[in-house]
C-alpha cells in the first residue's frame, strides 16, 4: 500500500478482500467509516486493525 493511503486507496482492497471470502460489502458503509477515520490512518505511521466476526447461519448475534 502506498504511503499515506487515504480512504480511496483502502476502499478498493477492502472490497476485493470481501469478495475473496464471499463476505458482504457495501461501498457506502465502508466509505463512510473510512472517511470518518481517514485522518488517523492517512499518516504513513498509522496502523489499521480489523476484527471480523462470522456468525453461523440461523444464529442470532
């Protein structure tokens, strides 16, 4: 990833990753989150940590 990648530079790879694991992806939802926190990760020293939870079908979360 490029140094100082902003929301635009992250949205596409997140979408591609979601498709690889057949996870739902909404560009509008992801974009709003990335835009809200862009200042925190646009610095080249920023760290992004994602937590993914997969619920079993038919199990309420």
